[in-house]
């Protein structure tokens, strides 16, 4: 199989006050690329929903060399790197239109039954394993993030605008809630290096979530807890 290539242009609604693409915009573009490429290869969300199953993002990491500017065009290369029993790994490389690498990303996905919410065995479908591309990739997989015991906490109620077609909070909404806990100068410094996200339990409309953050000069670690105190998501942002 071959890699997929998808072009984007950074729109004004996708930049912050520095006129560079936000972390949330880059994540949205990367995840859109994953969906487009899966659809092109015959196992996108429309096909899966016909069988009452769906892709669910488990872990996600983005490395940033440079955030593209407003109106800048850039390209994302993507491919399936591995398929195991309950998880598949999809990788990405971001390049500007001069073919210079400006970032990388890695994601791990499961397929769940929409009724039982249980993960299915990916190896039972050869269609997934047939698209694996054994390509070298200069990035570590998404990290496992341990418990967070932050002093600064926030609260968020999951609303209509947070919910996606799987009827739970959209993946990048967690990043939006968490980064809103940080000082403005931290997110606009231009020195973002990497974010790792662990999606642990889904959250649904009406859930009142608690957010915690631990900060140092170069690292911020986050935890989102559901009303029953189970952890929904953890993340770690690193700066250069």
C-alpha cells in the first residue's frame, strides 16, 4: 500500500493572536486526514457505521517544529504503521509546500461496537492489515501518562457543541478545555514542542468534568475526571 497525501490551508478562524495555526487546528487537520485516508481505503466511518461499529481514538501525540502561518498551505502524509489485536497505529508527517518537515504525529485507534461499547479484534479483518506500510518514522509513540495531582483546577459541563457523531465529547475538545487552563503567554510563545494525549473513558452530554493541571517551565500535565471521579483523559504538553 501507499501513503496518503492531503493538503490544507490555515484559515483565519484556525489561528491565535500570533497568526499561527493553533494546536487544536493542527490536531483537527491531522484527525481529518486519518478519516479521509480510512475512507479512501474502504474502512472509514461511513462504512463502519453501516455495521454499527466505530473508530475510537485511544492515544495521540503531535510533535511541532513550526506552527504554520495564517493562509499558509501545507501537506500531511499519513499511513497505517501497525495493526494488533485491539489497536492500530497511524502515523503522519507534516510538510510545508517546499517539502520541509514542520511536524509529525502518531495515533492509536480501536474499533468499538456502538451498542456494547466494547473493542473488537482488528485482526479478524484482513482489510486493515493489508494497508500497513512499513515506513521508518522519526518519532516516539504516544506516551502513557500517569496520575496528575494539580493545584489549579477547572470545571466544564459537556454541551451540544462538544459532542461528535459517536455521541461523546470530540477528541480535540479535551485539548481546548485543558489549554484554556494555561496562561495566554504559554500558548502563544511559539515554542510548543509536543503534546501527548491518553483518551481513557468517554464523556457524554451533561457530564460535569473536573480538570486539573500541574505546571513547570517546560511541561504541563493535565487530567480530566468524570463526575464519578474516574479519569476520562490525561495529556502532557512540552515546550522547547
